[in-house]
């Protein structure tokens, strides 16, 4: 497998104890133009000349739990600068002889940080800066070899350090990585640049040049085949591979009949404009035939996945000498596929083209494996990929099949495509599209009576969905203007024969999901 890591000479390692905020730490490090990787806490930290520092994440555990995750912090800080965050700070205090317990001094939510020191970790941070606390345990007694850097109204040891200038060991009982810690990213940047001595030179331009060079060396004269979806990840990955090996990358784009309106033709045109070697396969009729009579969401998903794999394999067999499979795997896919509490490398079943590597026995090429979604878009911009494609909302792998509740038919697909197209176009026209994480229309298995002119109608209902989110893990319904909703409702009903009612979904995730199936 060709797993491309950064060729930069510096990196930060984040040891994950299972915190919901661990990815936010990594994103904050990357925003400072410093490369980092997240690894489970139980994975041994090997000596590496590129490693410049270690960050210990938070955790849902208490350090006093019988099964609390542990690492040898003393062994780490003697080799690299260490920053303990929340659980990492409490574990540090306990391992050095301090007392950590559940007490009435616990803090959740906003707090004000009172600086007691001008230490370089807090350089440039204003006194009484807002930070975000999220811990039940607190440090009651700090070991004597530590110095307090800051406190809050109820927490005496909000920030502290080991009094050892040769081996930096810093700790924070708050979460600097979250949005509500106003100057938290400044603190992280101070740790990276002033304490670890990192150079902020991990940029999209460097990533592109480094990755293209690596791909060229590692692929050599071999051919790569890749399933393309028209989405951001697969397009950026394909463009990087194409930069390295040219038309020895063969892309396959399948029209499964449940794409958005005119998407097949539009995506093929975009691929051609950026020089990709892509074959378009019109398989709509095959998918419609296999989906007939299926209304269970999982059954629809599996049918679409199975047919896609069959078609892809059939097309791949027409190309001689294929040895490698390209994929648009990104870093959250990798992180979420590895258990913090035990070794695991199970890729999520809904990810990309799940099943192809096992069935086709090809080596993998994954040039985006260590990038977050926003970084993928920045790299795409650096590659000159059109913004219309880079800024597209996420779209489910099974397409409109899981936005048509119940059985999927060609007639229902055409209805939904027309309604969805009007909705998305109107969002763009009103400059609302880029303020929404994801939007789409859902065709409900519900008909209702309506009146159009002098005639009564009995037609379908469409639900409109629009959410705001950072990463899709949680989402809130988008508060679109009432005037916009009124206009798009009228536009859909007046222009899509077969739909006479439009509703708007105001459910958040959790408890709902973004998609309906």
C-alpha cells in the first residue's frame, strides 16, 4: 500500500485518550502550518528525528478509573516537549505525586483565565481571557516541582509547568483547541513554535509538490485505476495522482441513476477541463432494475454498493496492467477507523468504495490520507480545481436513493432531481449556499390533497433539509430566511408536476441525522 506521509522534517504527535475534541487539537496544529498525526495512546512512541513534540489529549475517563488509559509521561518529556490537555494534565499531576479527585471545584463551560506568569506558553494571551472547561475531576494538590502559570476563579491550577528548562512539560486543565477558548489557538501556537521550535512551513503548496514527487517515485511505471464520484476528495486525489503519472491514471465515473440533476454530464465536463482521463459509464437502467421493490434503506445501500463494485470490476478488467487502486481517503476516515481502546483497522462500511481493495487485490494509493476536509479544499485550490466543485456540499454515496423514502423508481428520481435542483440553485442565487454545510431535498412517501386552479391534486410531499456544521458529527438546522422558504416552496410546487406540498426540516443532529435514511 502506498500511504503518503508528509516529507516535512518536522511533526507533532497527538496521543489520543478518546476525547471528542482530539481532532480539534490536530486541526489547530495544522492551522499553525505544522504537520501532526493522531495515534492511539497505547501505540508506542518511537524515536524519530522529525518528531518535535507530543500533545496528550483529553479523555472521557477519570485518571482514577481502574481502566484509565495510561502512558509514561516521564519517559516522554525527557525526549520531547510535552503538552497535557485536560485529562493529559490531570494524568501528569497524578503520575508526579499530586492529588486528583472529583470535587466541588469541577468546571464545565466558560471560565476566565488569570495569568500568574509571563511564561512563553501564555505569551500574548490577555489576562482574564475566556477558556473552555470540561472536566469532573480536578487537581487538588500540585506536585512541588511544578510551577503554576494561571488559575480561574475555582481552579487554582488551570495552567502549570514542570520547573525544568531543559525538558519542557506543560499542562492545561482547559481545552485550548475549542472555539470557546478565545485565545486557545495562540497558546497552541506558542507551544509549537516557541517551545517545540517548529517551523510553520507545512502549506498546501509544499504538500502538492512533495506529494506529486512522492507519488511519481512510488508508483513508478505502474497504472492506477480509481472510482470517481464528482466529490471533493476523489477529485483532488485523482488530480494529484494525474500530476504524477498522467494518463496512467484511469478514472471510472458511474451514473447509478441517483445522481443530482445533470450531474453525470457536468462532472465529466469538469474532469475533461482539468485534464483527467475518465471513462463515464451510464448504468442507470441496471440500477433502477435492481432497486425495484426495495424500500429498506440498508437494502438500497447494499444494492447500490454491490452493483457499483461489479461495474467497476468489469471496467477495470478492460484495462491491462492495473496494479494499484486510487482512493480519496481523508484523515477523519483513518482516525475513526482506529479504536482508541484497542488495535483496529476496520474502514467504515460507508467510506468511499468500501469492498474494492479486498475484491480486486490491488495496492492502495491514498494521497489525502493525512488531510482534513478543509485542507483537501485548500490543496484543491492550489491545484487549480474550480471552486464550484471544491465548495460542493457533501453528498451521500448512495445518492438520492436514501433521499427517496421507500422504493426508488425512475419517475421518483426525476421528481426529486427537479425539486433538489431548484432548491440548490436558489440557495446559490441568494448567496446562502456557502453558509450551509449541507442541503438537499427529500421525497417523502406521502401524498396529500392540494388545489391548483380549479383542480384538486393528490401529489407527493418534499421536505427541504439544510444544516450548519463544522465536521458533520453534530449539526443544527439552518435558520434560512422565511422569505426564502416561501419563495422556494412556491417555485417547486409551480414547476415540478407531481409535488404539491413542501415542508422544512427543523431537526438537529443529535437526536436526528443529517440524512433521512
